[in-house]
C-alpha cells in the first residue's frame, strides 16, 4: 500500500444543519461537529488500510467559525500519515450558505485511528 502526493486518500460528505443539530445559539453543536468529523475520518482511514479502525486520539480541534442552522456543512477528511498500526487523518468542516454559495472554513482537527483485529487488538496497517 502506497500513498503519494499524487494519489491522496480523501473522503467528503455534505449535510445540512437542522435545528436538532444546534446549540442554544442556533449554531452547530460542538459534539455533533466532532461526531461528523470522526465518522468521515474513520471512513477515509478504513479505505486507506481496508481494515476495521477505532479512534484512539483527537490531536486538536479548532472551532474557527460557527455553522448556522440551515447551512450546508461539508466534512473533508484526508490521510496525513500512515504508521505501523495507526493512520493520522486531517479533517475539515466547511460551512456553506446554500443561497449565496459563500463558504467558510469552520473547524479543523487531527484524528488518529488504529487498525484492529476482530478481537479489538491493534494490527499492522500494511500486511
């Protein structure tokens, strides 16, 4: 398995922010944002190694701009590093006004996933 700058592993998913996804200020709840990032990050990690993965660490999350109810939110995950048993994934959340098309980088973070056996034990990413 080889990953080069010419062959990045990227996953994207777009959703709309509904009222049940929001906090008291009418913006995307932080826990929901983390969940969205973790899911898409996990998908890209599994695609990178074709094995089950679990989240073992969230390195840092920066909430830069709020995402309001009714806006689109695009989650973009990219493999940053592949180690022996771990895969580091950089994840971004982009807010988009559905009427104007204006986009803003809302949230960024690094997620670390570990490939696991059916018993839940770490296993090498590459066979």
